C-alpha cells in the first residue's frame, strides 16, 4: 500500500532538515539534551501550537498516544520533565533561524505578482504578569514585546524580534536592514529623525502619524486630485519643514485627513510622488498587522506558556510564529480557498490523519453506492437488457 504522510508531516515539509541540523551543530543545541534533540523539541512545540495544547501534562499524554506516527516525523516519545529542561536550556537562536528560513521560503511561495514592496512595522505586548518575576514592568504590564515586520502583499511576517517590554518600539526597527524601493508604514511610536533619514538615504519611503509635539511649517500647498475615498476624506496636502529641529533635513510632506467617523489624522511622509489619497490608503493597510497580532493571540498559544523561564517563553513565541508561517505556506501551496480561522481549526482536528492537505475539508473518498466488480477480472460479463 502506498505510504501517505499525515497532515502534520506535510506541514513540516518546508523545514529543511539538513539546514536545521547545521544550525543545531553550529549553536551546539544538543549539548545538554542528547536523548531529546532539537528536532524533537521543535516538532513538539509546533504541535502544541497547532493542536491548542496548553500544558506539559496534556502535551505528553496526547503526543505519546500517537506514537505510531513518530517514526515518519523523525521524533520519539515525550517526557514532560525532559521538555521542561529543554525549554530552559536550548538556544533560542535555533528557532530564530528556522523562522528566518521559513520567511524566505514564504516570500517565494506567497508572493503576489505586481504587489508593491510594502512593509508594516508594529509591536504587541506579551503579558506575563502572573507567570514570572523576571520580566520588566513598563508601567502598564510586565512581560515581553513582540516586534514584527509584516508584508501585506504576501500576507506573512518577514522579520521579528523579542525584547523586554521596556524597550522602545523604534529600537529594534533601527536595527533592521533597509530595502531600497520599499515603503515602510508605522505609527507615531516610531519617531526617530536619524532613522527616518537613513530610510530616505537608502531609497525607501515611509508613512507615519505625526506626534502632537512635532511642529511643521508648510512651504508649499499641493493640489488635491481626488480628495474623497471610501472611509476617509483628504483635507489638505502640503510640503513641510520641521520647525523645532534642524536634524531632519530630508523633504517632508504632511497630509491631513478626516475619517468617516469624524476623527482626524495627520500623516507625515517623505514620499513626494504618490497622490495624497494613495498615501492615506497605505496607512489604512496598517490595520492588517493589528489583525495578525489578534489572530496569533486568539488561535495560537501566546497566553498560556509551557515554561516560566525567559528562555522557555521566547522559544514558545518563536514556535507560534513558525506554526503561523507553516499554516500560511500550506494553505497557499495546496490552493485552498478557506478562511484562515477555519483552516487552522481543521488542522488542529486532523493533525495525524493521513490525507492530502488539499482535501482537509473533504470527507474520505468512500462511496458505498458505487458498483464493485465481482468475480475474476478475466471473466466475461453479460449485460441483459
């Protein structure tokens, strides 16, 4: 009988095992846990994210109950004490490199033809108030912060960073490589004149909101081509210069708009070519990264953690982001037209079922009403009218 891999096995296929092992060897990832190696660890944490398991005891029971699938996944049985030790000691860099490679794979698999290079940057808190005492308090919550660069054109996170909650949002953004020709969209928390200048000098554009304490003076008013768009109306468009400081010497533009609900926004950009309505629409797409954060927190395990140490929490956050990428790649490569929520639910319910991912929403191919051949295939069949 022809072998057919499980849904879970198919999901893991984009992870290159040779590259993964090279990373493990370079970072000495199996130095302390030789019986429970890095691949076992990665697969177990991804399984916990996709299946919705929220405790070490439940993960151990469900995982070991499906031991007949372990051979084809290249893993073994799980002991919760061993997993807890690995969570505390295994290098976070191994999981981080897996995410980076999968992000590159997703660029090729999910890229849409004709999509512009748009990058949304934002951060979301990961509260750990009741879980740990080692996390920093930033005045509102105690925990970590997840920083993400998101590509709405291919609908996947490209880069991420995990920092203490006290780190300013703009600090990790300043360390990112700048892509020439890309447009970066972020909120007013990412205010850094030096970084804005670097973006401009590298050939990139940015769109952001104006902070209240920034003073700009109009040097030239621009004619509005199309002031009305669904959801907002452009009030004015002007080329401006920063009045409070001489540290921002690049050409700047201010666009003021009014939403249909009556709220007003002021956008700042170095893009001098796009019409005002297009720049406002770019900022409107920033809502997509908010939806990403909401989806991850609701449908993956970023509220309950399998360990209390900082290392364990970081590993689980990375495993959640890896699981998200695997879902996105699998849905696109299988040409499934399903809402992301429904697809994730079907995956959680059928991880160890042996069927193609493209048929995950269909029943097995069993038709009891179909006629079956009887007797020998060499026997003559007579058909009576």
